[in-house]
C-alpha cells in the first residue's frame, strides 16, 4: 500500500491543500485513496462530535464512504497546539487510537495520505512528538515548503530534523503562500539544489483553488517512476 506522512515548514503553509491534491492524483490513477488527520485542533460541534475543517477536506478528497472518526480520531475544539487543546478538553492524545484508526483505513484503501500538525517539531502531546507516530506507522515523509521569505532556512532545518530523526524524507512540495515573494524561481532552484529529496511539484498561490485542479501539478515518483 502507498502511504505517506505530510509535514510542513510551519502551520498554514498548504499541508491540507497538498494532501487533498495528492489524494485526487492518487484516485486519478485508479487507487482507493484516503486521507487521515490523526490530530486536529480547532474543531466545531457537528451533531454529536467535533469535526475539523482540514479533516473534512481530506474526507471530501478521498474515496467516499469513510467514517469521519477513522479519518480524525482526535478532533480538539480549541485552535491551539494539540498539547494545549487536549489539556483544555481534559483528554490525552495517545498512540493506540491513532494506530487503530490507521489500521481500519488501511483495510479499505490502496493509498493513505496522513497529514500532521504544524511543522515537524510541533508536539502531539506532552510526551509524544510527530516522529513517534511516523515511526510507529513506518511512513515516509513529504515536506511541504511554504514559499515566502525565510523558506530556505525553514526548509533546510525541517529536512535536517526529519533525516536526523531517522525517517525517510521522500520528497518535498513547494506551496506559494506569499504571492508577493521576490525571486521565487531562484529560491526554488536553491531548494532543489540543497534539499536531500526530490521536488514533487510546486502549487500556485490560489486561495480558492479546487484540490482536484491542482493534482496535475504533482508528480508522484513512488508510483510513476
């Protein structure tokens, strides 16, 4: 099964848009692709449970008929760091519910796209970092680089941390978060030269873009060679 963990150079830099575009690209290749957001902060009450907007987007981009609870086992109300949001909710984010949800999704899917929180070093709880989940699931990592001033530093530090943690950095995607960024192509050239993984594509600045329309901007070498 194709599976991948999506992290970013920061929060709000296009992880969800990239994840949804990937899901559409995978489904375009005939795969039963499903998105997962193990932990999500900033949720609204929906009938009898909390739901997060990013997790809803992943659910919509993936194959139909997948239960929300499996896609997002920890939906936290407050838009804070997960450790703080979980503390406010009086719960603890732990591995077993996330591993159980992942296993349930894996039984239904050919491809799983798992979206993390914030940047790579954003903790999931007081005792758990994202690398703990990635190691438990044995997933390669795709880094979403927010293209704006400072992206070289953020991208190189993130890549160094991922590699130092002993997990596989499969590639990176550029995401145009600042439409006014100067010398974008020069920055992309430097990123391609310095990051220790291939570029899987560059997504344009498109605040209201449909992820399906961006799927063609991505190249997935794991599948297409």
